[in-house]
């Protein structure tokens, strides 16, 4: 069976930092010097594989073993492409899958589906590769096409299906199956002993509702300035990107949850700043101070209605 379950995908930022570049160069030099990869003789060749794999979300070891650069184009094993398809989760929570309709020495036919978080599953297309296709391409009697025709039919069908129906799985990069660019190159055919390919470990993405929550919270807080909002995403350790949407799309579910926590924290601070002091009751009416004992004359004046009091103070009019 395929060993693609050992592949761990990472979410790449568009441009590696200087520190990451230095690490990539050091790892490339060590891997090239190991002599374990017959198609890599120089550190620069190893670096190219690692850089290309990084763009596909693969770690250096997976990049060295699963990627072959032929005429400047990447060839990736069919089993790994199938695993990447199944482990991908889009920004709206969508997931991809495929179903084997037919497979054998005369051809392979696959149906590709997309599943939404609410459980809705839709067929998005089919991909097939037949013996006639192989003959037209001059492949039918060459190398593994002659020895393992069913395996090679599967490889072409899965490669085309990923490119046609789910290009975001490879971040828009056209990836070819082993032998697709150079059929004469020696390579191992894909494993199709089962109609399913094991999933690679999944990078969990946020759900549609979680994305909507932080979008609404951003609007409520007035974070219209991308620089201000970007600083908050930096604090949540989101990957770099050209746009806010791109950064959120490449973020893990844990990172999106941290953005939500930070937004809630800002909202709580704003609410506390707008609230009255805790020891003051804004609805209370201030009572006048209690009056103490008053002299008899003052007390009498207070007990007499105002008009009468005025007459008392004025005395009898003179005659």
C-alpha cells in the first residue's frame, strides 16, 4: 500500500522569511550530501525540490521523495495527489473526494465530488484515461505502461481530475503524475491494490460559520483598515499573504480561533471603556442632605405656606 499517510501538509506563506530560507538551504545541503536521493547530486537541486514542495504544503522529506522535476515541471506520485485531494479543506469548509467507477488494463474512470459542511455532496466532474488515450500518446508499450497498465491509467485520471476540478489542492500549480512528462524516466507505478487511498493527516480549517463570525466581528469593531486588522492577524500568527482573505484561507482552524479570541478581547475592552464606573449608579437620583434642627423662626417659616410666610415677614400695612 501507499505510504502517503506519513505525509504532513503545512500551510505555506507566499514568500519564505530570511530565517526560513537559511533553514531550507541548510537542509538542502545536508540531504544532497546524504547520497540517498539518486536524482539529486547538488544542494541547489535539493533546494529546488524543497521550495517546490513548500508551495504545495509538503515538508522537506516528502518533497525529496515524492517530487520529481522534469523539464522544469513537477511530477508528483498519483497516490500523494489522491491523498492531498482528500485531506484538503477549503475556506468554506468544503472537502473533495473521488470514487473509482472502473479500473483495469483497458482504462480507469473516476468521479470527483465536493462535500459541504451541511452534508451536501455534489458531483463536480469525471476523469478517465483509456488504452486508446495511451496509444494516441505513444505510451501503451513503454515501461510501466506495458507492465502495470491499470496503475498508469489511474495515475493519469487522478492527475487530470485534480487539475480540472480541484486546482486549489495544489494552490493552482499544475502537477503531473509520474512519467507524464518523460515516459522514459524510471519510476515506480502507483499502488492501486485498493479502490481507496489512505488520507494524509489533515490540516483542520475553520468552518463557514467561524469565518462569518470573525468577519462580522471585524465590521462591528470598525476594523476597516487592513493594516490595523493585519497587525491583529500577525498577533494570531497567521501565515503571510497578499490579502486578508488569502491569509485567512491558509490559516488553520486553531489560528482562526485565536483571531476570534483577540477580536472578542478588543470588543470587551471597548465595552468596558464605554460603561460608567462600577461604583456609580447612573439611574439613581441624588437626595438632598437631611436638614438639622433649625431656629424657631426659621422652622416657623418652613411650616408656613410661601405666600403666608411672605405676609408674616412684611407685617401689617401702615394705615
